[in-house]
């Protein structure tokens, strides 16, 4: 079984250890996993069929944010993890919230801005401003004044935007790591200096034990989708209940590795192996 581990060349440099982890574990499982850079994939149409000018793989682990590339690979007959549906869902925060609202998943109140700027702030200050396609806590701002609001409108005039109420317990969230239909573990992320709890921005991390109600809420989401490996993030309401925040498609595992000895890469590869073997 041949697989591609797909990275953008720049991203691969800062994820070298994670890539080595994948390649080491794949050898132990007798999987021929090959590191492939996005600039090595020439995708086109020949006689009406999607063609990739490279010897095809059986599957691809797509570790770059490019839902269109994932869709192209799938159309060429390559099974992708995560799949194109997940990539399209998770990498558009507006789409994510609209779809999960159909499942009646609790979340904070929010407004969307797609093409026409909203002249007046739709929420009371302070509130959270984020681009629909940002990740890692980047392009996320706390809007506290009218001047800030107007400045952000100028800065992000060509971006789809999500404006959210500030959660009652800002600076704290839970990331739930999911493989297939299984909840693997959860990590509580917190920051005393920032309303964003991202570990990459200097936040803290601790292992988090999900209670029955939280597990049931997560299961409602993962039962509806065919996830490969994702992180599902939740904020807290005033009573400590979960409020859905986002789904991370190209999810890392630094926080999980810091607080546990779970071999998440091996579990992911075993899931792929079982999936491919039917």
C-alpha cells in the first residue's frame, strides 16, 4: 500500500519532526509512505479525466490547507485523509458554523460578513473578529471600540469575516482530538494574557477528561461526518458547558504530546490502514 504525505514545502521545514514521526511509524506498519510536496503535483485534465503527472498512490494524508487539491486527488481515485468534504467544511468558519447549526450544536451568537461590509458593528463591544479562513489564532482580534472596528474593516476589506460574541470564559478552550469515529483525548488550553487560548501563541495546556454530556456532544458531530484526524475546539458558556468554536483540519499534536504519551500518529496510520483494507 502506497501513500503520500503531502506538505507545502515551507510548512514541511517547520514540521520536520512530525514528518519523521509519520515516516517512522509507517515503516513499522509496513506502509510505503512517501513525503510529497505540493509543488511536485501537476494536476490537470486529459481526455476529460483528472490526471496527476506522478505515479499514483493508494491514499494521501493531506497536511496542507488546500480543499481544491484534495478534491482533485479524490477525483483522480486517491483516497484522502482528511477527505475533501472535511477540508471544505473545516477551512471555512462560516460554512462550519452554518452546517453544525443544523445539528443543533450550541455555539455563541455571531454574524457573518461576506462581500458587503457591515457599516455598524452588529454586536456590543467587546466581541471577537476573525477571518473565515484563518487558523492557529492568526487573523483573530478582540474588538473593543468603534475605531478598532472601522480599522479592521479597512484591513480585511476583501476577506469573509466572522464576528462572534466573546465567550463568558475567554482565554480558555478545549481541543478534542478525533480519529474516525473515535474520541482519542482532549486538552484544556488556557491563557492568562490573551483572550485566545492557542498553545502556539504562548498558552498553557493540560489533559482534560471529558464528561458524559461533553462526549455525547462531540459524538453528535463526528457521527455526522467521515473525519480522518481532526481537532474539534469548544469554548465554555457561563455554566461550564461546551460551545462549539471550530474544527481544525490539518491538526497538530504538540499539546497532546506535551500532556500525554498517546502515539497519535500510530493511531492515525492504523485507522487509515483499516479503512483502506476495508
